[in-house]
C-alpha cells in the first residue's frame, strides 16, 4: 500500500478543488485528489492503491474530505482550518485499517447518518 499522506475528496467541482488546494497549500498539506464517480462503488483500498474505475457510476450529493496516512494531530489541525475556510460544507473521515475495506458508497452512507457536533439534537431513530 502507498504510505504517503494523501487527501482525497468526493463530489467537489474543479473550482472547489482549486480553492481547497489553495487552502491546503497555505497549510503545507498535500493537494486534494478528486475521487471520480466511477470509483464510488470501489473500496477505499482500491481507490487509493489502483485508481480503478467501474462502469457503474455512484452519485451522492454529500461532499467528503478523506485523510489517508495523515497523523491524528495533523488531521485535527487541518479540519479546524478547513472548517474556517470559505469552502463547501463537507464530511470528514480518516482511512483506518478497518475502513480501508469499505466501499466509498457505504462509508458515505454510514458517516452521513452520524450526528455532527453543533448541529443540534438528533431525533431518536430505530433501524
């Protein structure tokens, strides 16, 4: 597996990636690499290691910034800075030994249901 620090993004326009990369450059962070629609049903490992694509595209309106091989302290610092920047509202996630085997589509579904601190009370759900 490639062990270099990477930041991947989902559902960002070219202009949004450009703005994000400008911010990341100022923070001395690696540039963001867009995840393409044809990669949405692949595992994070497949996306990171191979860059493969499927014929079936995945569509989700959620935006995601995904950190791979970025230290915990650095992730916290970057998330704080990115939340203050003039960027689209996004979900943040870190690739772990466990999550690397998730399909991106499953990860987005899972973290998209989690409450975000400061968003107010979350209604009780049973599933």
